[in-house]
C-alpha cells in the first residue's frame, strides 16, 4: 500500500504509482475537483482538525486546503513537490487509527496525515491525486515558481533553475554557460523574460514555432486551432473541441493558446500516434469467438522462471490487470484429495487449485466483461479431477459455458456478444461423454478434506453413519454441502503447502522407479515446500537435486517438449483416464492438429516452432493455442508476430517477462479497449467469411513517410543528469515481405538528451498494414536502454504526433516522448 518516490525529492518524475481500477477514474477526478472533507492529524496527536482538500482549479498544479489562520495562497501543496503517498505507518503515534482509511502526503519536509470517512473515499481521493500529478508531469514546459509558492518573481537565480535539472536532463556546466550568456554583469540572476528565452533555447522549438506561426499570430484562438487540426491532424470534431477546452486559457472574454500551450498539446496524451478512438471499445462483437485475437498467458501462476520461482495467485491478478482473457492452470494431485497448481517436476512452489479459482471469481471479470478461458493442463487422477469440477461449479457455476446438445451441428463457435461474463473451460476431455454425464450432474459443491460426522436420521435423504473403515472413501465420492473457503484460509497455501501434508502423502510425483522421490525441505520466510529429486523432461538439460545440499549437476539430454497432444509422463505411468464430470463442464476440448474430422468445440495446442502461415484457413473456423518452447526456462518469450499472422486466436506468452514480445502483445491489445476488453477483431480477410491468402498480398496497400522531429527527456533512469547520445531504431514487424522491404533504420544525435533533433525521414511501403507494427527503440551509444514503444499500423494517426515511451518494465516514462510527423501518400 505504498506509493513512493525514490532518490531525489525535488522531482515527482520518479513517483511509483499505486494501481487502481480505471473505471473509477471519473469518480476520483470529480471527488478531488469538488473537494473532500477529512480529518487532519498533527504530530502532537491532538484532536484532529476538519479540513477540506480540493484541487486548485486555476492551473491545477496545487492541492488546496482551507485553514482559518493562514492566507489562502499559503495553504497549497504543489503536486510536483509530493514525494510520497502512503497509508500511515503502524507507529505508536497513530496506532488507534484505522489505517485502511488514512493517507499520508509527504512533500518537501512536511507531512499531512488525513483520515477519510470510508476506505472507498480514500482510494478515490488517492487515485484522483495521482491522476493530476501525472497531468502536471506531462505539462513539459512550465514557469519557474519559487519554493514558497509565491507569484513569479522577476529575478531568477541559477540555483532556482538548477532545481529543474532532473526535468531538463542537461549538465550543470552546460546550464551555467548558457545562464552566463544572459547574466552578462554576473549579478547571479536573470529576469523572467530572459529565463523564458533561455528555456525556449533549451527546448529549441524553431520548427514548432514555424508551425504555430503558420496558423496564428502570438495567440491561437479556437477557429485557428481547429483549422490547424483539420489541415494537419484530421481528428474528429469532438476531439478538436475537447483538446482546445483542455489546453486553452482565458484571455479577457475569450480563450486562446499561447505557443507553449500549443506545444504542450502536441506532446500530450491527447495527441498520440496511437489513435485515441481505437483505444476505446469500438469493434463489432457480432462474430464467432474464432474471429478474434485473445490476450493470453502461459503458465500464468508463475512469478518468475520456469524452474524455481514462486507460484502465486498474485500472478493471476497481475495478468488480469494487463487485460489477459486466457489463463493457464497446471493441475496436479495434492494431499488430502485437494488438487494443487505448480510447474510439474520442477522446484516451483505450489498453490491450491481452489485458491486460484477463488481469485478468478473475484478478479476474472473485474476489468473486462468478455469471456475468460481457463486453459487446464490436467495431470490429476480421476478422483481429484472430480474435486476440481466440484470447485469450479461452486465458484463459477452461473458463468460456465456448457457444450450445447446440438454441438455436432454447430457451424461456428458462439459469438462474442453472446458470451459476456462466461467462463470457458479448455480441457482435453471427452466430448461424447459430456452430454451423457450432464444428465446426472445436478448440483456440485467442493469436497471437504476432513469428512464431517454423519448423523443418524429417519429421512432417506440423509446418509447413515458408515463404519470408520469405509467412511472416508465413501465421503470422497459424495458431493458435500461445504461452503467455499474464504481467501484468508488460503494465505499459507498461496506460498506453498505445509510439509506435514507431504509426509502424509504417498507416491505424490509418480516418476520413474529408478528416480525415487527425495524429500528436501526448502524454507523461506513465506513458504515451506517439498523439493523432490527428479529429472526435468521439458528442457535442454536435466538437473538432479540431492539432499541435504541441493547443488545442481547438469547433464545434457535431448529436448522433450510437452503439449496437449503428447501423452504426459504420469498418465503413461498410471494409465489415468479422463473425468466424465470434468468433461461435462468443458467447452473447448483438446484435439491433435492432424485430426481431420473435428467440431468447432475442439482446440489444438502447438509449440511455437510449429506455427506457420499455412494455418490461416484452419484458423478461420477452428481454435489453436500457441505456447512457448519448454527450453525457455528463463520465461523468455517467442516472437508472437508469426502466430498473429497465422490467425491463431490464443498466442500465450509469459506475462511475467517484460521483453519485446510482451511489448508487441501489450500494444496490440491496447486496441479496442485495452484491459477493458482483451479481444481484437481480426481483419475481414482473416475471418470465417474471408478467403484471401497471405501470399496474395503482392501490391502496396499503405505508403507513408515518417519524420522524427525531436525527442524529449531521453535520459538514463539511474542517472537523470548524465549526458546521453541517443539513437532510435525504427523497425517494421509483420509479414516477412514487409520486414524485408522495410529494413530497420537508425536515427542518431550526439550529447543531447533534453531535446535531440533528429534529421530522420523515411518512406515506408507496406503490403499488409493489418498485421504490421511500427516499433521505436531508444538506446544510448553504449546500448543502454532509454525507452521503447510499438504501435499497430492499423491504429496509427497522421500529422504531428507524440510517441510516449515506456520503460523496460513496460510502464510509462514521465515526460519521455518523441515528436514525429506522419504523412500518408
């Protein structure tokens, strides 16, 4: 519950944001704009004082509060001076306060500790405050204000300007040399007008000034602004009016834009290269589910690598917060007849199946109403598969999509708009047995670990108490009426199962006889889990762990990759069969890709190397799921572009790895609603009613010229004031022909990270823009990462546009952006 800024406290640019539900943003903005009555606590722990906190509306740069004993202008907190937002710490001073309703605002050397009426009110205020801090940070050029918030002074010292160094990314020596060009008499200060000129020289906006002067003289009114947008940007009319209203300032009885306000607009989130209209949900939902790309995750439960990392329900929450609509669950037999989830035959920790399903119930539709696919990789015996079914029915009964009676006559999978809030179980299952079993599959509840006592009763509906020898066995085959366990009861299982459960278990892993389980206890502060001795069969090497010292001995073995089509090790050893009960709630049944006769209710899983564009016709009607190679033990990702090009609906990636494939995936699913959707409609020629082949794209469909004009605040994250020599790699991803005909280009400049001007212009000719991405990678001369971004060409705007850069963690970099011009031919 901590949002804090590390490092220097003079800039809010390093502020770590607390994540909130974006659907409450409107309410949060309204709350902080109109004000919120709270109780403010002092250090002396005296009686709290009732205060009103609200956003100062004149320039929206301050959090204003009312104080009867102070002048109005002195009761302000500059948003960019805020260095920490958090719940109050658990100290003696505030030990009696309900911390869930508190917020501590730290700025400069002061702290405001305030108590809200409810936790929801606190969260809305917190979200609104973060939002306007972001707005203030994206206002790249601002007047210098004194530290005590007095009006602008006429004498500005070098020390005051140095306070902006983290924002300007210029060395102190360069700034002093430029300052002395104005302070000719060496008085130690310059006038405000000289400062404004100095700032313009730093930003070096000659070409933007030329653009401004083409449409306006000194000030740009609404008509001139709309004319600029119409001629250069071609936006929607409402977008024009909204933009002017947000950036214009009142001048007498009229509103207008100054040059700096015009520049602020060009670099704002309202003028992005990614078409704002296409970030909203705008696509038709009246198509079969096979006609959509679905944001999908592989081994969703893992927080890190594939061998030793933690399994956690938090990984599922993280995936949902990134818009994921297909998550994976690797299910194994657990103790006391309770299935568990982990990466089989590895040292990853274990979590209970039920805790994951409970998390899915809580978060699965928190951000998106669109269908959620649970990809089950089941290694459990029939009895524990039945337990899984009971759990799924208990938590998700009303949401489960069931196989229809006339499934064999279905020409297409159900349409997207018929599947709101539906959960689709993907499992290898038995389709023919699904309907037969469902007739007697009436009401299911999860099976309890410890059988409760059976009472004698005259009623024929109540079971008699059996003998102790058969009580447990009979109970495990009888549906119980136990209510779902609370989240609290899974707190320990979230990090691993207690070791005493393993000691009660027999032959848990079912591996080859010559490799017997060797119990090794691995303890940390948060988990106690079993570490077996085993051979890993899905990576390029096998690793043997021997007690008591789990050192690794690496032995090269041939690569074996598991898939839904392969016969799993435990199934081959134990000859397990499929649960008819599980099949009864399955709506996507696993089938080999080579199976000729199939229904639309079947899906094939393919390892990344088996994907090719020849599957396009297959994907017009049938599902596939693409997953990473088993050799990617570091959780790295494969290139998703060929899989998207093949029309595969479910391109599953390791969401915990922030790499280029995840950047492309994230930017692809920014279209059509982002996390509020998770579904992107394929272009018409790829859908069920399309017929065009990939190799038929022989002519140029889109031709455009890209000019990179200037970069802003391209800097090293660990050294804000260091000189950088930025270079930008611009590349096209998509069809192989488009990649080969549009080679990556490099734009470079020396020793300027503040506002490097790039003399770059290049014409791109694209045969298939529907599948193409434009990718920007910004690096220093030493190959140090500075930022990156990607955009589907089908979502690209034209004219003068800003490209906001992301960090290596795929989070926005405050103020870092490129100003580009795109002209369509």
